[in-house]
C-alpha cells in the first residue's frame, strides 16, 4: 500500500467519523488505520512512506570480511 492509499483510507475514516466502518469499506485493518493515524500525527505524511532497509545480501557485503 502506497502512502497515497494510506492517506485515502485516513481521509475516509475522518469523513465517516468511524474507523471500524472505514476499515470494513477499505479492507484495511483497524489497527493499521490507527497506526497510520498515529504516524501522521507524529511525523506528518512523510512518515507514511516506506522506509528502506538493507537486504541480507547488502548487509553481508557491508560486514567485515572473515579472517
């Protein structure tokens, strides 16, 4: 789910005034909506963007070679 879709679900919940109903209509769990709402309040819409993490392969390349 992209940050645009997350914002749409949050807008739906706000419009309906009911997270449970927004969850049912959008197919997104209530917990997810509450988590996204909390992230938005704490860090704005930028906080909804996916965070890049290193893959296992990238981590292995960055570690010190075995001796």
